[in-house]
């Protein structure tokens, strides 16, 4: 079986699901809402952005563990056999279905266990300009890391997910890194092993 | 009677929901999340698990090669496994060739809606290590899930 | 920033019906009243704008509640330790985590946080609700500017009175946020309004593992607070200072003729504006 | 208690009233006063000497000028401050002299000011509230208050006026006005301190300024008759033995002024001036009293001239209280200036003052007003009626006539005449000028309806005489604003009044432009008419009850004055301040009660913050407070430029609230901060110099 | 006595009342006619500016300094602008004859559409004037007031090209909404973003000082 054929069908699944099976909401409202949350956190933590990052991540995790079920239910896709497949699934299906975007997959590690998603558009951070004090520390879209972390964990992929760079911080692009730690083993009932 | 019982197992090998019907004439008959069926659930899971292990060993490449249904004399056991490790299992009349779409519907329209999106409900029914590997006891108990499921499955009982 | 293409596309889509509506021909408008036509065009236009998944949005919105509780926990921890270094420790740890790309410590799962919120003492509980209302207020305060209602048939900018602002909330704001309108709006024409939403979308999937109970209602109640904040925010953007606006959410029974929804109760937002 | 007209206009000398509000109708009162009949005073040198000896006043005129303005208000008597040691109830209660009885029934008391300190001022209020029955309302739409047509102005003898006038004279003199202001401001500086309430005082100063700009007792205009004398008082001194001979000679001299005085204006006629003899005598002398009475009868029989008997002297006068007189409100600028620059307090016995007022009331009620009315009805019958029947509904015929006469370039040759300087004017006896006089006198008598219709019909006759025409338009508008004040509607302003004013201004403008192009760098006199027109319009608009509607018109006029008229710096600042006042008054009627309620609340200092914000929502866009503050700021800046620190200080105080808490207008590089710095520096300089004087004094 | 020596006098020179022209004794000081600066501000709900800028003409000949407002106006601009808010608010609540239902075709939705019609009644046009300076204004739905003082040529009233000015306002409005979407930006607070500033200036260059 050829990889391109597979990926094309993933793309088709993503687009079809987005087009026909997804209730939609205005992207600007989404941006606005996320912004309100981040700004509330910044206020709560008195601009200790490290804590804000952690909270966003944690919030994302709690979303991801549930969102993945929704995703699987919509697409009925099976588990991926490798990270390449996973990366395409994330980019062409998951991002497409939920955020109507398709980040580019690049920067593969030589072991093919780590890759980057290039978010050249990001509905979370549309219009955002970081204040000076947040430029250094805040990963504005960190909720995404959490979501991916949570979602992947639910399909037995223990990964680390983090932002490498962000346009908001003055970087040339926004890069989200996903690195597989290990594939979790399916549990075995007591007595079967 | 077209269907006899319905089960959901999670990735911790726990049965998190079961439903057994006893009367064809009464779709409300039978038990929900019953203690008595605990043993049956374990046996059922064990069987599916073993079969699955075998099939996976038989397959040549990495692509999925899952058990869809198991047919045994009077019954047919339909299984639907999600990538997140949930198993939806339906015991039916042997005549029913496939209930995959039914199980998929239950997953996507009932389970996701009333369990996954119910923020008051856990997404993982094992609260700690001791409740994994088939040792868990928590069940899906919320009325919206049950009533939707009943409404969906009721017509099939008498088919 | 959204891609230029999207904007341009929406422009094009905008223009066509626009021209049509200005054209003197009556033929194509015979079937629709002017008002309906404007509504229709508004719909077409809104459909053409960038979108994301409603599910993702709803999860984000709902996750605010456990998040706010998690914040309360963290802050409570720090306070109870009475340790001035507490903050520093955490952030240092965070920085280290960042460097080695290990995931930061996670908060408890959402359902647990919801339970904690339910069990929290009144003071904590209120702080969490305040936090939620703040988030909602921020959304509401800005959404007015975002939603153009100059020629929106639902609201004329120049002859805007309180009632039309409330209608704007019921129709436009609600539809944007919850994909539905408020079911019923009542007013005494002296600054008091009741907005009834019989199947308030964010909570429709919510239930505890038992029959409907007071506990369940109380646990769900914080999820109404963002909407409360939104209403206050919209009013503030129109010039009614938050101090002058009282907005309270409560449960109401669904009228019989309304179709059954999953959640047991409808929601009523009681808005009172000091004039 | 109500603040009296006079106290308000001279508020600087009545600072105890400083926290009251502007009297209602003030603009109309000022205008009424400004166009009130002028009375010339001529007297024999003997009489003047006698007065100088007794009362230290140069002449009878110098004595009488203090009694101008609203005669029935008896302002000078109100100045009476009883000395604590003296109790003089009898004086107050003393029955009026014989002359008083004659006019008793015509005294009016409605606007008399009750006493503040004691009941000794009852002299002014002792008479009953009966109103003079002679005048009745001619039209219910044209309201009038009871003091109207009670105003008079005194001036020097006609020959005196003519001698000192020049055809290039302004209606008012910009320069003198400025000097007057400067002097007044100096007085303000002297009379006030940092704690003096200043809001009302500032308004009072403006109205004083306004009244001087619109009135003159010395300038005889060829185009209107407001400043032309109506009565000529001819006074002789009975005590000095003067009698019939002197009186007759003086009368003849007066009657012959037309011929004897070089430059006697062709637009004036002594025939339209009522001569009245004033026989001054010593009240203690029975003989003199009798002589007066007899002489009065004789003068009436033989010369057909009425006489008034003024008991100018009496030893007992000085036994009682004396009053320090204030300057009259309407006086010539030159006199004002003179007294401002060299203030010499004038004191007269209270009793004499009351007696004099009694005589003057008699003059006004019994002689002057009836005379004017007789004249008016005569002109109405002889000029107006025939015209009406002739031209009624046949305007085209009239136009035809005027066209024809235009063709021959000789319109109604009898009407026009040239004076010695070659200026062509309507002569006093011309139909046009008599009609003008009819209108002006109606105006003086507060018969605004007649005034309006006469001005209006005159407009057609004067089409080719722009200077006459312009003034006609102007007074047409003024008569409506004066007469129909409370019923003026938006529509009336828009369709009738404002167009009249605009036409007046345009016409003045054209005249001025013509003369500008011919003349050298001189400010042509017609400009002063234009300026006055705008002053009048602004103040009368501002006095309308619907200020929301009317203030824009007032603003328009004031802004034009600022940009077009060559006022001196202080005068200009007065206008800037007035602009600010206008904006403060621009309050939508819908919220007027609210703002006043708010003001009341602010006084009690119990304004909750959210309550306030609510108020703001309701009042948004319905006031012009920010505009007002801005113009006040400009005024402050200009005061600083003039080094009028006190005025600047007051302005800044007035806008303090408006700009409080607004960071962006309080920045260091902006004007407000700069002004504050300059004020401080000036303050420091003053302190330093005063320190120095102290030091040097100590040394 | 006739004229003022003060620097404030400069303000007078540019005045020409609407119904009168050409007074002989108006001292006009000849200034470069190409100099047409603008002072622009976005005013928040408490009369606080959340953004301010002065635009200067770039049009002058080589070597000519970019000229802004004269010093005396510079220190006054904020006040002129503040004063005009009364009128802006007045207009804001007036029912516009043009804003009737069904007129103007297509309606709202989201601002970014750049649909001209949906911001029609936000633009108030010239609202005020002060001695030859014209003041235009624009209100956003959330009640922000965009106000601009247009400096004028020395010998007449400033001419406002409504289409250009309106386009400027509309695009600034769009920028403002984008700013508003920034969660770190709180409604009614000053806009500190240099990007916003440079974009507004670019718009000014595009529409106002060509």
C-alpha cells in the first residue's frame, strides 16, 4: 500500500468531516473566548507567565482526553501504526476538523519519533500581540500542547508536546514539537499474562 | 429475540457498562450494570481479548486486523473497538451479520455525547492503579446515557 | 491574522447579494419581505466567515469552570503555605520543565475539579464564579464591537434602546455563541428583563450518575456564569456600567410545549438595569 | 430676595450679592435701558454755580445724570446705608412733598428692592403697588414688564453734543471700550480677593460691557433716532432770582438751535424735542415756592411749556442721611472712563434724592410719555395711514415709482439733504425719517408691535439706502426678540428673526465694503453698527427660554464679532468668555431639570459614583459642557497674555472640574499646564516683590 | 489697540466664517499651502484617549521640514478635540435620516468584511470646527469615538474629502477591532502597540496626506 494514497484519504476524511459533519462557530468568537481565558489567567497569576503556561497546558490536557473520543467517533479511524501516520492524522484530520486548518508537518527526527507542526495560521492567536513582559515566557497557545498531549495519551502514545517558537514572540514561525516517548502497552487483564 | 445483551469495556479491561434483556416482549426488562453479570463480563472480555491477541499475531503487517464478530451457535458477538481502547460489545441472534454501524452509532452519538462531553462524568473510569487491569468497578450510570441507549436499542430487541 | 484569502472571499460573497439588493428589480424580492431578505443575506454573510468547530468551542468554554477551580486551588495552596518563595519555586520548576520538555504537572481531571468546586466553601466558590463572570464579561464587552449591527436588521445603531440591545443579545450574541437564540424574552419596560433559554447548550450533556438532583443542579450552575458575564459585558459596551447591571442565572421549568431536552431544567437570566 | 437690576449691573460695588443668580430678563432690561429716551439738560451758569457751591457737582447735568436708568427703581435711594448711631424713622416716614402727590398714583413698586439691612429703605417701597393705568397692553402676544418705558438717560445740552461730534464717529468707540474694561478690571483686582465669589461678577461685567457697546448718550446717528434727545430740560435758578426772562431766552435759544448752531444735523429737529422747564428753588422759602408756582403758570400760558418744580435746596436735607451715589448704568463711555480713572465720591442727601426721583417720575409719566404718544399718533395719522391706503396690496406700484425715481437718480428730492460735509441724509422732516422715529419711539415705549410693523414697512422704502436699510432690519429683529420673547419658536428664529439679522449684517457689510474701498486705513463707522447688531442679537438670543435652540445663533454672532471686529484684547476676551457662557447654557430642555437637580445634589456633596455615571448616560450629548470649558480655557490663555492674573485664575477655576482627572489634557506640554505654571510664576513674582518691599521697609 | 500680538492670533487668521468672505483687515500670514497636518485620537468612554497621533504632510519640497501643527495649536489640540465630544455624543443619539430599516442593502455580520455599508452610519462627517480647523468624527459600536482635527490651508476652511476620511476611519476601526481581539488589550485602555501606530500612520498617509 502506498503512503500517498493513504494520506490523501486522510485529507479527504478531514475535509469531508469538516464540511459535512461538523457544527461550526465563528472563529473570531473562538479567538475572543480563548483570549479572555488567557488574560484572566495572567491576571490571576499576576503575570507569572510560567504558571499560566502550565495551566493552559493542563486545561488543554483535560480537553484533549475528551476531544480525542469525539474525534475518533467522528472519523472512526483506527490507531496509527507509526508516528508518520499519527502526524498526518493530527495535521490533516484533527486540526482540520476542529480548527479548520492544516499545519505543515516538518522537522522529523532521524528516528522518526519526533516532528514539528508549523502553525502558519492559528485561530487561537489571531490579533494577539504579546505585551513586553510576556514576550519571554508566555506560550500563548499552550493549550494546544496540552490538547495533543492528552489526546495522544488516550491512544496509547506517551509524547512530549511543546512549543519551540511562536510568531507572537517575534520568531519567524510558530512551531509545535511532538516527541514520542513510548507507545503505551495495552493493559492485560489480571491473570491473562 | 434479536439482541440479548450489550457491554462496554474500557482500556483498563473493565466493564464500564452492561445491559441484559430477558424478555422479548418487554424492552425494559432485564438488568443494567448488574452485579450478577460481573462474571459473565469477565469471561466475555477474556474471550474477546484472547481472540484478539491471536488475530494480531496472525496478521502480517502492522495494519489493524481486529475481531469484528464472533459467531457461536446461537449467538453472534459483535465487537467494535475504538482507537482509545473502548470496546463496544453486542450479543445478538446469530442471524444478524453485522451490527458494526449500530455500535459505532452508540459510540459516536450516545457515548461521546453523554459520557465524553459530560464534564461531571470521568473520562477514565479507573480512578487509580488498583482499578486497572480488569479490577475496576465503576460504571456509567447517568440517566441521559441510559435512556438514549434504551431508546436506540429497544426496537432491535423484538426484531 | 487570518489569511487574506479568507477575507477576500467573504468580501466577494458579500458583494453579490449587496448589488442585488440595491437593484431596482422587484421580481426576485417578491417572495421575501425586505426584512426577511436582510436576514437571509446576513445569514449568508455570516456563513462565509472563518469558522472553527462548535465542539471545540464548547469544550473550551466549559473547561473554563474546572480551570477556574484549578486556579483557585493553586492560589489556595500558595496562600496556605504562607511561603513567599512558593511562587518562585513553582516558576523555577516550570522553567526547568520547559528546558527538558517534560510536561508540566497536571491538574486533576475536570469532573473532579467540578466536584471540588461544589464542595468548596462559599468564599472560594464565589471567587471561582467571579473569575468565570470576568471571562464572560471580557467576551461580551468585546463581542459588541466585533458584531456589526449597523445595518443588521436586528439592531439599528442609531435608534438603539435598551430593548433592542437585549434583543441583540438574545438573537445575535446567543446565536454566535450557542448556535441558538434565547427562547423567550420578557420585560417590564423599566429595566428588568428575563431571558429564557430552555435548552442552554453548554450544559445539555451534563448529568450525574443518579436521578436528577439538587446536587446536580448546583454542580452545573457555575456553567451559567460565563453567560452572565457575557450579558453584563455587552451591556457595558453599550454604556451600562457593570455596577448598574444585576444579572442572575437561575433554573426554570421548561414549558410543556417545548420539546424535551437532555438537561432537566431550562435557564433564566434575570437582568436588571438601574436607570 | 431678588437682585436688583442696578445692583447686578454694578455688582462690583455690591459684592455682598455675589452669590445670587443673574436676574431674569436682564438682556431685555439692558436693551430697554439702552434705547430709552434721552433727556438733555441745560442750565444757567448761575444755577450751575449754586449747585457747585452746595453739592460740589459741576452742573445740573452732573447732578441729574445720577438719576438716569429706571426711574421707578430709585436705585440711588437704595444705596442708602444708615449710620448705626442715627435712627431716622421719621425721615423715612415723612410724607412726600407736594410735588410727590401729583405723581403718586403712577408710582410702581413691583420691582423695588426690599431692604437688606433695615427697614429704612422703605422710602422706596412705601407707595402702594398700584400700577400706572395710563398704559395698557396693546397686544397680548407682546408681553412687557412693568419697568419698561420707565428708563431715561440724561445727556449734555444738544449744542454741546453737536460741537463735540464728528461724522466719522463710531456708534461706540472700540478704544474707549477697551480702556474702560482695563480700568474696570483694575478695580476688580482691587475689590476682590481669592475668596470672592466670581461667577456672577463675571457675568455682571460682561453685561456692563454689553450695555456700553450697544448704547451711547453722545453719538447722534443719522440713521436712527435712539440717541436723539426726546426731552430738553431747561433749568433756571429761582433762588438766584432768575425768572421769566431767563426762561424765555433759553427757550428761544433752544428753539433756534437749528439755525444758530453750525453743523446742526439736518436729520434732527428741535420741533420733535419737548422742552420742559425745571425751576430750582429753595424749599424753605415760601416766597420762592410761590414764585415758582406763578412762573410755572406764566410759562405755560405764554410759552406753552410745562415746568417742573425742584426743591433743590433745603437746610434740613443735610440733617438727615446722606447717600453715596453710584454711577448710572447708562452713561457715555467718556464719562464712565472719567469717573473710573478719577473716582470722586458724590454724596447727596437721601431726602433730596427722593424728591428728585419724584420730580423725574412726574416728568416721565406726565410729560414725556404723553408727549411721545401724541407725536406717535400724529405721525401714524399723517404718514402711516395715507401710505397704507395708497400702497395697500399694491407693492408693484410703489416699486414702479421708486424705479422711476431711480432712473432720474433723484428719489423723493424733498427727503434727502446734504449736510455741510457733503454727506447726504434723510432730513428730519422726511417721511422716511419720521417713520423711523415713529418706530424707534414705539420701541422706547415698549410698543414692540408697532415698532416691528413700522420697521417692516420702512424696509421697502429704504431699499436703495443700505445704511438706513440695515439698521431697519436690525431693529425689526430686535423688536421681535424684545416683544415676543416667550413665544419665539424654533421656526420663528429660523424663518424670520435670523434672516433679518443676516440681512442686516450683509447690508452693513456691503456699506462698509464700499467705504473701505474708497477710504484709507480707517475703520468706517458703519462697522460699529454691525458690531452692535451682533452684540444685540447674541444677547437677545441667549435670553430666550429655549436655550438649546437659541444658543447656536448667539454663538454665531459672537464668533463673527471675534473674527470680524477690531476689538481690543480685553474686549475680545470678554467675547471668548461669553462664548463659553453660551455653551454652558446649551442644555437640552429634556434634561434641564436633571442638570439642575444634579447641581443641587453636588451641593449636598452626596453624589454616589455610580449614580453619577448614570446621569452621564442620560445627559450624554445633550449639553455642551466640554465646549464651554474649552472656550473658557482660551479666555484664560488670553487673560494670561494680558497679564490679567485674576481673570485667568477665575477662568481656570471654572474649568477645573471639567478637566479634572483627564490625564491627556493635563499633560505638561499642553496649554492648561502651561497656564498653571505661568500663574504660579506670576504669583511668585508678586510674592517676591511684596517680600522685597517688606524687607526694604524693615531696613 | 486694533490687533493682538499674541501667538493665539494665528488661530484667527485661518478663519473664514461660512457666510462672510474677504474682510480687508484680516491679517493673513502666508504659510505653505501643502501643510495640512491632522491630529487624530481615539477617545474612550471616560473621555480618555486610547490612541493619539499627529499626522504631518510628507508632501513638501525637498529639504522642507515635515510640518505639523504650530506650537500654539499643538498645545491646544487635545482641548479642541475634547470640546468636540459634546457634539459627537449629540450626533450619536440622533436618529439619522439615512439609517432607516432596509436601506443601504446588505447588513452586518463581522467587521473584517470591509463591507462599506455596515459602517455607514458610524461616520459622522464634519462635526465641529474651530477657526479654520475642521473636526470629523466616527463612532464605533462599542462607543469609542474616533476624532480628528484637520489642519487647513491658511486662507479658508479646510476641505474635507469625506470619502477619503471615511475610508480612513473605517480601516482604523478595523484595526481597532483587531486590537480589541487581543486579550492583553482591555477595553478603554491606551493602545500601546507600535504596530497599531505604524498601521494607522500608513493609513493616514494613504488616505489623508496624498
